[in-house]
C-alpha cells in the first residue's frame, strides 16, 4: 500500500536528516527499485502519480525529498508564486548533504528488494540535476535525468559543474533535454553531449536524448507538457530500467 514513510538517519551519518518519502511498493516480486526525485515543487501530486505509474510497471518506487532540511513536507503546485518558493528552498541545498540523503534512501530501498540489486533513478527539473549526481552512487545502475538545468555551470551549494561526476558513473545514464527549453540553451546541450561522449566514447552507456519540447514536458500539469514527447520519454525510461535492472 502506498504511504508516507520516514527514513531516519543512520548512526554516524555525516549530515543526518530525517527524510519524509512517498513509498509505492510494487507487486511481488518487484522488477527492481527506483528512486524518484522531484522538481522544485516537492513531492506533489504529480510526482506521487509518477511513482505510482512505476509501481504499476513492477518497480518499487521511493520518492525522495531534495530539500528536506528547509522544507521537509514541500508539496507545491505550478503557479509562478509557488515556483518562487520552490527555488528559494532549492538555493539552500548543498551537494554533500544531498548525496548523503540519497545514499540513505538508496540503502533503505535496497533492503526491501530481494538480493539487494542495483537501483534505478529518475528525476525531473531540479530532480534531473540531482539524478545526475545520484548516478555517481555505487547502488545506482540506471538513471533517467529529465531536463536537469544547471549541470554545466555548477552544482547545488556551489562547486564545480555537476557534469564532472560523469567519470564516476558506472551504470547507464540517459540525459533528456527539450530543444525548446530556455533553461538548457544550445550551448549547454553541446557541453552535456561532449561530457557524455568523453566519459563514454561508445555512446552505449551514457546517452543524450532530445525532444521537440520545452522545459517540464513530462508533466501534464505544466504549460510545456507535450503528450508525444512525454510518451516517448516514458518509453525510453522504461526501456533503460528493463535493460539495466532486471535479470537477463
């Protein structure tokens, strides 16, 4: 049964913080487990519905808050005023804390899967940026990062561009961008493509997928929603998870 759960920090955690997550268990046995990372709007109705869709496909899904220290219960809509609130909390996130939280969530999820296999991760908007960082965690074997802006210029809390973690990514990763996305301009797309190719010259493990759409095209509650691009993105994501997370 889907429910809110709280993941308590483990003893000795570097940046301890309880995580209020949305848990969508899958039918038994699950095909795998997936971390679901939100936009700046938090674990809202759309993100919970995305976790539910994954569970319906057989993947145990855990939606994880990205701003747990300043807004542990964040659940916003898509108005301009709510965007301002979400961005204000996003600007207070630090990468070291974020990676510690995601590692705690990954450990919790793996403990609920037979054999503790590698995990999938999907994120949208700020969650897409966070998903790129999460891909560097050893437990994460397949990542779908949707329109994660800012990965070329820096990382949460400051520091080198998040693209610099790509050499540490051992699993498969697909970075999804919309050609009409003003938050990821053509120069950034070129930098992302170059970094992916440098880390994986074969192009088989680390990939860039372009959609004829704007920012937020996967979400039917947003003005840039594109049903065709969203359907293709969903298909590609499931294809990635099926290929990397399920036994051959």
